[in-house]
C-alpha cells in the first residue's frame, strides 16, 4: 500500500494548541439533566468538601476472587500500541501492513486496526499519607489538564485516595469543575500507603465500564506498598486480563524528606541543664557534646538513611509503579517540580490519544498460562510499546472459566 510520509506529533508543539482548543471547549460544556446520578455537580450548590475519612461503602478492598473475575469476555485480544520516533515524537500515520503481532512467539493475523478514538475512562490514584504531604500541592491544580487533554468531551474520570485506608473521593464524572474541586481538596492523612488495595479498587471500577472505552489508571505515589491485602501478582493478573494500562507519576521520597526538614529548635533552659550524651570513643568536652546533639545533625539522619538505602546493593529493587507500567504497556515518570509533573501528565495524555488499537484472535488459544504479546513495526528505528501479555483464562490454574 502506498502512503504519504509518516507524520510525527511532538509533545512540545501540541501542548499550547491542545490547551487552547480543548480546555475552553471542555469548560464551556453544558450540564446535563442526570445531575448527581452521573456524578455531575449542580452549579446552584457549593462544591462538596472532601475529607479522607468519609464513610465509603464503595471502597471495600476487592477479594482475590473478585479480582480473578476481571477479564474481557471475548476471544479477541486487543492491545493499545504506542509508536515512538528516534526523536521521542509519537508516530500516528502507520497502516496495518506496518505492524507485526506475535503471541507466544507465533505470528498473528490482525483482525482489527486503527488509531485509538474511543472515549477514555481513567481512574486517578493519589497517595495522600504523611510521607508525601509536601508533594500534594503539585496535584491540586491538575484538574484542567486531566479534563482538557485526557478525558475530553466523552471520557470520564474518577479519583481514589489511599493511605491507611482506600477512599473513592470521586466516582466517575465528565464534569471538569467537579474533577478540579476533588483534586483541590485532597488532604493529608495516615501513615501507610495501600497502593495495591487502591489499584484493586480502581481495576474493579474500570471493569464495570462500557466495553468500548479505553481503560487507564494514573497513579501519583512513591511506588511502594505498605499495608495492602492485595498482592502484586493479583494486580498484574487483573490489569492484563482487563486490558487496563497503568501509568505512574512517582513522588520523590528524597524531595519529601528535604521539604519535611524542620527549622532547628533552640534548647530550653531545662534541656541545657540536662546531661546530654556525647560521641562514643571521644573526650566528652562541651564542644563535642554540643556538636553531637546539634538538631541539624539529628535531622540529617533520615536523609542519610535514605541515601544509604538507595545506594545499598548493585541491583536496585524495582519500584511497583515501574512493574505495573511495564506489564500493562504504560510508563512511569519521576519528577522534582510541579512544572515537571505537568509536562509529564501532558505527555501521558498525548500518548493515550496517539495510540493504535490492534486486535487479533490468538492462534495459540489453549496454551496454558501467560501469553506474551510482542508488536513490531517494519521500520527498525521506531520504538514500540504495548502491554506484556495476558493470561489464558481457560487454562491458567486457579482462574475462573466463563462462557
């Protein structure tokens, strides 16, 4: 087939255009009569003030059986495919003949192909415990970016916060004002970070969305789990079987520690008259004791501990966000500033709306266990990213069977 030259979309070129065209169009959209039933805010009423401890019957942690039941009930395997040029731009003018699809190493015939045009259903996950408190201000102002660049006119977004508990802060809505208010009112609470349980809740919410929607989870988190009942394997199984893509925007723990350093506190007269410990193996002089107990030195201990943990071992432990993004075809970003975060979220939105949807009926149906998906393009200089694969529901041990 003869085609015109390939067109690439540069993120920095599209950001001003999309911001001008999409955000005003979204903000000017009329309200619909469904109102609260559709999660749409009534402009005659003040926006709800959200706290992280409202009773939330919808935030129960899904069981392993619930997660195991999540899948697309079809023999058709569909996967979003991102194609990137050597300069980092998204490639959007390829044809079906440019793609090669492999299932467990076996070439497959593409049965459905095209640019991803269906509406997006996105769940926004936000870690809101004490560890990342200084980072949450970066999230508060992102409502317009989500509404204008990712959700658009036909998509919907929901918000989940997680710390010691998992809370559905906002059910699915297409109202940009409601989404902006929800993000603006995310508050700090708790000490744990139940990332896996929050992801399990998000996957269950997306599993009940219309089948023609594209399903995405965007996570703001350190990427570590503390206190979840749900395992990593259960998240990967459910996300890959339901064709859900996970993106991570990783909070920097080191940056949070730097923000959390308090001003040194002057000693009270009582403390000055108390016997303070001195450094071991050294003469206990007033100078050495004062230096040893300097508040600035004590406050540096968490930073030194973090640096030690980061440097320990030649092979670092993989961040959970990196694992989930890799296995589902997404990507994880680490940021140090609000402007970086906005650029990265914009890049994710552009990627989601620049993807191809490729579908096939596997000739390898019946092979037990995990099926690896590989997608290639004819032009070798282009990079391709897609989800890692899926589990054969009929033959994977312990998985339910469905007609």
